[in-house]
């Protein structure tokens, strides 16, 4: 770092982003690590300091320093960790989630253009119910094309692996998707299903204004997986992660029964299509 301090000014190009002093080197490294912490929360959802330390190869103390900085600037907030099933003794662990301002840093400037375009579509047909249907038609067409691309990944997967295959396809498109297996409520060895978690949504700001996007995406998931699915949470509605419940192959799944543990009926779910009809529905 001392050598950096002694470099002549002529050797450093203006506006090239190269720190001129050792202090700036340290500050730049601090910002880069803080960005890694924020990105890890974006990719994996609400996380504890210990989770972040393990993923990033940092000490818990170092992670907490960066979290303090993110908290101070309003980019993350702290909340109690949700516990599924019975909770042990002691206070629940604290987890950190990105705020709306924190997510803003990862969204692109074309959000407003997309919102304006959808609003124009709605108004062009007279607004109201007709406008909502027009936006819904656009959303279905958009996600149908996206789903058609995902079919190539899912076609070669076994029935029990299709959710993981869909998560991989979504991650390739920037949704940072993972799968969490949900144990059976009866204690049976076979899982009750899985939760498809999308830790990032490139269109979350648009979906806040036009929920038809979330509904169309859920319909496509149902068609791709060949079963009724239930959307449990969405980033667009203020949740930390977009979560979709997928029942295990062969499990009972209908809109009025067989709900996921703790699930409530949500908009955007659809009746289960026949698996063989998925390609036709997405064509």
C-alpha cells in the first residue's frame, strides 16, 4: 500500500476508478465487501450474520460491521427469523433483509419505461376491467415464451426433480432461485412438497403496480410442473422472497384442499393441467 502512495500522479489515469492513496484502497475494499454482503442477502433472502459469514468466508464480527453500515443507510432492516414448526428455547435469531431502498440498487432504469408501456396498453383499450385483461394477456404471452424456453430443461428431468430444474432455469435468468423441501405434516418419510424460492425478481417494481405479472408467472409454473401450485409470498407485495409451494408428485392438490402447511389461498394460482398439456399451453 505504501508503494501505491508513492506512485506519481501521472501514472494514474483520471476517472479510471483506481484509488490514489492507501486510505482510499481500504475504503474501496470496505465498500466492495459491503456490496458482497448486500448481494448475498439478495441472492439468498433474509440471512443471519452467521449465515453471511459462512457464505462469504468472513468473521461474524466483520459481517456485523458491514450490516451496521447497511442498517445505518437504510439498505437493510433486522427482523426475527421465522421458525417453521415448534421453536426451541431462547430468543429467535435475528435475520437481515434488504429494504426497498436496498433493492433499488439492483434494479435497472428501464422500470419506469416498462410501467409506462403497460399503463399505455391498459388505457388503449379503455382502462378498467378491459385494461386489466389486456395487461393480463400481455403477461401471459410474455411468461409463456419464457416458459417455452424452460421446457427444454424440464423435459429431461424426473418428476421429482422438475422443481430443481425450474429453479436452475430461473437462476440463469437472474431470479436467484432455490428449492426448500417441506416435510410432511404427518411425519411421513415422503416430503409433502417443496417451496420454490426466488430471492430476486427483476420485475418486482413493475409487479407492484401490475399484479397480473405475478399471476401469469404462477400459471406458467403450474403448467411446467404439471400440478396446481400456490404462491405464498412475493417480493412485489413486500415479502423478502417470492415463494411458491409445489406439492410432491402424486400428492393431492386442488384449490380447495391439500394446502401447503401454513399456506393461504393466493391470487394467481390455477387448476392443475395435465402434464402432457404443458407444451401445448405454452406454445
